[in-house]
């Protein structure tokens, strides 16, 4: 059986899926067609139900639940891993309301967290995450700000930029939960046995990656050519952790909190775990 599987070229995703998509574990008759795109593209495709298995931002989860369930393995949650609000100058946070803010996609977790923390900052534009630093740098005076994710957390200071707010810390102070950034979802229409097998194989792929770590595979390196190995490892260490192996009850609770905040803002309807998670639904 052939399945399409979407994930980003970022080191945390290639680290997780390397063994799975490159035949380094026993996939028991399942064949994976890897589709690598930025997270906003994957979010948009998930709204359409395009891929069988895909990485998404948890911020888009309410819009894709009709097609997908969240799997227990492969997610990115944790403490101190949230998006950062950046600017060329160390301005007061309230001044962000007068800026044009670049965000890495309308349906990202970064946008949802920013909307929670800075509800009056409404002059927003959306672009690829790796274009945001340059947008901020090119702004005249103090009129450009941005929200950065992924490896840009490790590079913004080298470009003379300043962090005004850590949205991960903001979330943790408000909820006491780890921040749910992104997860892996599977099509509801697949057979339960197939869904479960994919979940197990993603976990096995992660374990294989850790058996070889800190050595970085060719697959990880070739998709992160502009990064140093130090930045690649920092990226993996930050975003791949115990919640990647299993979100568990703590991770599920954090995701439900994020979902209910989104639903409160947009629909007023709460969601239940058995509507969201593969483990709860089956």
C-alpha cells in the first residue's frame, strides 16, 4: 500500500522521517511517497485533505479535523520552543501595534499565539518563515516586525535583530502546559490497522534516528544546506523530544487547550479528545 506523507525540510522533520521514508526500517508492506514543503503549504493542503499523512501546525487543526486524526508520535511540543516576536530595535512591546507584522502563514500556531498575546496588532502579512528576517531588516525606520520559527530562532541575533516577546513563554505562563507547535495527522478514511501501523513506524523511525545521533544523516544535511551542523543539532534538540515519541496525556491536554482557545475565538464550540486523537478515537 502506498501512502503520501508530507513534512518540511527542517532538520527536526527530516530527522524524524529519515528512516521511515528511506527504507531503513521495516515498513511491513507500506510504501511512503515523501512530499516536502514549507509548513504553510502543508497546512493549506491539509485543509483540502490532500495527503494521507502530513505534518501540520496545531493552529490549523480545527480546520482539518473533518479529514484527519492526530497521531501519538511525531509531534513538536515542549517548553522554551515557541515563536519569537522580533524587531530591528528594542522597542516597547506595545509599539508592535503600529508595525506591519510578518507571520509564517495565516493558519500557523505562531499566528494563533501572536493573536492571543497581541490582539491589537492587526496589520499583518503572511509569508514563508525563512523570508521574515529579511522583511524585518528591510523595513524603513521602525515599521516592520516579524514572528519567527524554526532555525531562525538561532540566527536572528547574528543579523542584529532583537526579540521583543517569546510566545512560548507567554503560552506557558497562561496555561502551564507545553506549547503545541506542530503534529502529524493521518486520514480518517484509512483503515484503523493502517493508521496504527503508521503511528508505530513513525515512532520506530525516531528511535532509529536517536540510535545514530549526534551523527547527522545525509538526508538531514542535504535539506539544510545553509545551516551549520551546530544549528541543525540545536534545531533537533529543541523540537524533537519525549513528546515526539509520544504526546501522552500531557500533550493531549495541551493540544485540547489550544484547540479550545481557537474555537472560543472563532466558533464558540469546544472539542473533545475522541474527536481529535487517533488513540482516543480507536
